[in-house]
C-alpha cells in the first residue's frame, strides 16, 4: 500500500485540498491510463495541457490530482495538490513511488549533442566484460542486465526511468549508463534521480526548434551538471569550448578529457583507418575496431569513466580493444565489388561534418565519396541548408532525399536544404525524394573502391511519413542493392 503523503516527499507544494492520508494505486500523467485510486498528474505539454483532462481522470477513478492550477469544480473525496511545477512534481513522485532506485546503483548520465548513444552503449559493453551486472537507458534500447526492452525517447519520462531503475535494483544491477537529452533536462525528467557521475561530450547545432537559441540549449545542458551531488564526478570534453562552462557551478568533482588541449585524461590518434584506430592512452598503445577521431573522443571518455568508477586501467584498455561499434554509428561493410557502404546516425551539421572528415582523412582521394542525406520534418529547420552545404562541400556527389518527413512535405524540406548549396557545388548534387530510390542511385553511381555514406537515420528501422511508420532500414537496403550489383 502506497500513501499519497509518502510519494509527495520533496515536492514543492503550494496548497492541499483534501487529505494526503489516502492510499493510492498508480501514478499517471495520461488520463486515458487512469483507473480506480490512481493519482493523475496534470502536465502542461507542448501540444496538450493535462489540466484539460482532470475531470476525465476523476471520472476514471482518480483519487488524487496534482496540478499547477486548481479546477473551478472541486469533487468531494478527491485530494487536490497544487504545486509549483507538475513536471518537477512527477519526477520526485516517480522516484518516491519506486523507492528511489537511482540511490541503489551507480547511475552515470551522458549529455551533449553527439556521442551519447555510443558512449553509453560502449560503457555498458565494457562493464559487462568486466563482470558486472549493468543497465542501459539509451536511444537505441533499454537493457536491464541481459534483458532488452524497446526505447522510444532519448530520455524517457520520469515514471518509465524509475520503473526500469527499480527493475535494475531487483536484478542486482550495480552500474547504469543513461543518455540525458536537453529535452529530458528541460522537462525535469531527470529530477529526483541521484547521479554518481555526469559526462559532457560536445555541443553543436541541434534542437533549436525546441530551445529557440543556442545559448538556451547550452544552459539547459548545464543544469544537469549544476544538479550533480558533491560526491559525484563531472567529466567534460575540454576540447569543446562549452566543456568548462558546464562545470562552472557544479558541486561534483571536476575532470577533463581531450585530444588537443591539456586535460586530466589525454589520448593521441596514431593511426586512423577503415579497419580501426590506433590510440595512445596514458602512454599505452591500444587498437580499437571503432573508426574516426570522433570515436577517439568517445573511447577516451569511456576510459576516463571506467577509471573514475574504480576499474583497473590495464583491464579497461584490454576490454576497450574488444568493444564493438554501435548499430547505425559508422556501421559499414565492403561489397564484393569493393564498394564501402557506411550508415551513420549523423543528423546534425557537426555530426555530418565529423563523419565526412573522417572518411576524407582515410580515403586516398582516388575514390568517389557519394553521400545520401536528408533532414527530419517537424524539427529544427535552420540546420537544413547547413547539412546540404556540408554534404555537397565534403563529398564527390551528394544526393538529397527524405529522412523522416513526419507531417511535412519532403520536397519542401529538400528545397530548403538545396538553398544551402554553394554555386561551385551545384553540379555535384541531385535530389531524389524517395529514400530507397536515392540509395539505389548511389549504389548505381558507385564504382570499384568508391564509398557511399547514408546519413541521418542510423539505427532506425522505420521511416515516419504523415504520422505513420513504415519499415525502412538503411543498412539492409544498401546491402541488398550492392549485393545485386555483383550478379
């Protein structure tokens, strides 16, 4: 039996109408899920306002309502708790309801524009290899030790996070690695969680449809580090000018990593090939199957985190050399006709530039580099011309196509991309709205030893058009087309 008063611990309450000495069943912020003796939390979302559904929740059996503004009509027998922010209240209530599971394991949050999924996934792999029970909360999947669940958001809602953390407690998980998005921080989804450490990767152009300005986007990321407890660690990329900004006001122990500047953890890239990276870490040379300078940063942050969490350094280096790349992150294969196809999630200007620079640094220059790229609908429009400019400047040929157009017209998105192409690069570009046809065309244009990059969707196995999702896997499709060429 859960008492309402117990799950309200640490919630900023303005007023209470009714009794908090009532037993409650579950917590919901979707009125459609409410049943007898549940608590309904009215969240003001970007599309709908939960306050409009209070009456519906009560009719469905809600015994308590958490809101920012009391409804005009008060129903006898229902407890109304008026709070400053319902998003914050939900986060603390979720943690209390599930018995504060984050305090019973070492929870590490990874935030930044690029690298979150790779770093959390590599840390999961590494600590599993080291013999620990491990949890993962990532864009790609949720793992409770060996059991896998489907992920729907970069940072799930507070109830979902705490539910999985409680499952990890029950499974004996010692470490959990979690992606922390700017949306998740802004919507208070990570409040009420106790982090043992935070990692900052980098900051570049993304989510400006949501945050309105780069400064706001940066400052929201910084909140995560501001809230870390003093016994946690804050590990930041010192090569990114925003790295030191993140830890200006943190109480956590500060640590830095870098390839170029002075830092607590340093690495040098000795070799960078399609077969992998040769790195020098703490005066030890180490080979990794991962590719590209951006992955050197990812691996260095993984090494630093393992050290900060107490793993022995030589053991960590041995495990790092065995780590596999993450689905949709510079995932590649070489066809029988010696065409290299690379699928990458790069959906920001900075990520696309990193991937293309990595390829250009490795290739001899005699090969063609054909890039297939689109931009998502209902998202930050300002990055569309930037993405097209980068693709057309750094590739031999660039094919603009659909990504996930969602509710937008894909041809309009492509037109906005085309506006960023510089005159000298016009002849290098073409636009093919149908993504499958665009990938097929890239395969037909490619010759012996050429390179095809398909950017933007990475691990996603669907395409979202007009509110509907259809099966679509870049890696499978390009493999099928290239296999047909040998016949």
